[in-house]
C-alpha cells in the first residue's frame, strides 16, 4: 500500500518541476515559494558609472523576493548616495535597511537588506574586528512572514570570523531561537564549507543554499557566499537553489566580483500535526510496538527517511504521551533489551528518541522530542554498537564522547540544551542519527554477525 501511495505523488512532483513550476526564465521559481538572494555587490558601480539599475534589472529577471547585499556605501566620499536605498527604489519602491559596519570616508560602509514586504523591526548587530581587519555588522530585518539577516564576515583572520559568527549565533538565537518564524542568514562568510567559520554557524543554523563556487564572478573558484536557516521551530522546505551566471539584463562579471546566490523556500503557515494515520498507528499498537527492521523493504523506507518535528500541540496531546509510553515499554522489553530507541524504529518519521541515562543515578530512560545534536567535542572513540532494527549484527562505530544535545522539554515546551558525556552521549548520537535516516552501519569501522 505504501509504494502505491508514494509513486503517483512523485510523478506529480516531477511533472511540476519539468513544467518550470509557473515561472519563466533561466532560473525557474516554484509558484508560491520565496526566493532569497545573497549578493556581495562590492560597493556597486566599480566597473561602470552607475550599476544599480543594471543589478536591479538582474534581480527582477531572477524574480528575487528578498535580497541581502554586502559591501554597501552610504553617503561617503566614494559614493555620495545611500546605495541600498537607491537599489530598493529601482526594485520598484521596496523597503530597505542599512547596517553600518564602520565609518568610511566621511560616510558609512556596511551591509543591507531590501524587501518588498513591510519591515516590522531592524537590528544592527555590531561584530568586532579581527587584528588588522575592519569591523563588521549583521543587519537583521523582520517582516511579517520571515526574518532576513545579512552579514559579511572578516576575510583576513578565520579566528576573527569565528568570533563574529558566534556573536551572530548568540544575538539571533536569543531573539528567534524559539520562534516559529523562519529566520535566514545570508552573507559573504569569506570561508569555505569545511572551515571553522561554517562549523561555528552550523551550531545554530543549517546551510540551505547550494554550496557552489561564488567568487570571483569571472570564473568562480571558491564557495564563500551562503544562505542559512536558523534551527528554530519554523516550518520551511527548500525547493531550489543556485548560483546564476546568465542574465539577459546584465553581466555578472561587471556587476560585482562575487556571483549572486539564490535560495527558494516554501514557508508553511501552520505547523504539522500528527496525521490520522500516525495517530491510528500509535493507538493500534499494544504496549509493545512492532520494531521496523532493515530486512523488510517497506520498513527500510521508513528507517531511511528524515523525520520531522512535533508541534507544541502534538507534544501536549494524548497521542504523544501514549507514543512515549509505548516506545519506553518496547525498548525495555526483554525481547529487545535496548538502551535507546527512535520513533522511525516503531514506524513514525517523527523526531523523538528514548535514551537510557547511564550518566544519572538509577540509569533511568528519558524521552527527548525534537532532539538535535548541537555540538560534538574532542576525538571520536570506537565502541561496539548494535541496533534493534538490524538484529543479529553488531559493529565498531567511532563516536564523540562529549556532546551538546538540544530538545523540547515535553512538560514545559521550552528548548533545552544539555551537555552529555560517555556512553550516554554515544546512545544519543546513535538515536538522533535514526531521525536523519542514518544507521550505525553507515558510520561503522567494521560490522560482524553476532554469534550468540
Ligand atoms: Zn538503532
């Protein structure tokens, strides 16, 4: 039954994509999605006298809905106009905000945001300068539907850029970490995807844009421009991303030394709630739930899918309490004798894990909805693991011994961050991997059949 349900849906999706999803041009945009563009514009007008109309025409051609701009002049001796204001006017009377990173030649220099939407609030987060570098800023603009932050991190010192990323994490996380509103951070981060700078940002954000080379604009060689999404309670779906180079109305090599990067997202207005079939799966199970195994193709589909969060309403529901109680019963049943279990293992692609706390007196089990690994510390150590979904096998898996895990407290509905060490940290990593469709065999040094 499941396969029949999946394939027609996929065909509809593919037909929709092939049709260009309702928008013309070289970079089709799915109808109803929001297209965010990150563009380090290199202080406009360096190659030609006034590049603002050309760049605005390119952004219209791209069907941009919200734009983050870096390296903007404002009323200084190099450019006497407020560049983001003039750009927003060219876009057809858009709203705009400028955040000053530093004084520059009798005026200012910084980053900005241009949006057609109403601006509800604007915040400038000052970022300290690295040794010998320039001070930086993050321009945070809230609109009714989303928040867009624009930044441009230090380019000389990775250490300075990491510190700037940390300040952005703290400032934006404090404001919007518990919000259901989507928050995007767009910027020239000046460092590649495998850098410490991106590792710092990934503690609170997910890189959503395609990681393709964006600099220099004439034959790009490095990937340093990104659009990220804050890991909060927002419901978004990425439906496209790219680094466009072909425009009818402009030349990317003249417009800036960077290429623009775009991200298309669908914003879901209301949180997902437990579906009728999910509720009936929980209700139909005895206290002991059936455990999905990799030997069954339909079970494998569930085990390999990424799971989604519970809404606050779900966490207050009778069904969630029922599910948690049954998962706890199942993992502790002598037939399983487990130390942890994740919801996909009992047939639900929902983010909840049960973990035995060997780090607490009495070694009790705990229930952790909307669980995520925030930070991983130190060296990995290999240890033996088994899995209820891969019966008869075991493996040696390298895992971090020291982690920070975050989850929603099922009672208070507050987001909790907790440091966990040792074997309990290993169990958390194994179980949270299940929520992302990852099995220990994907990470194992070796696996073997258990003979006993
Ligand atoms: Zn497992």
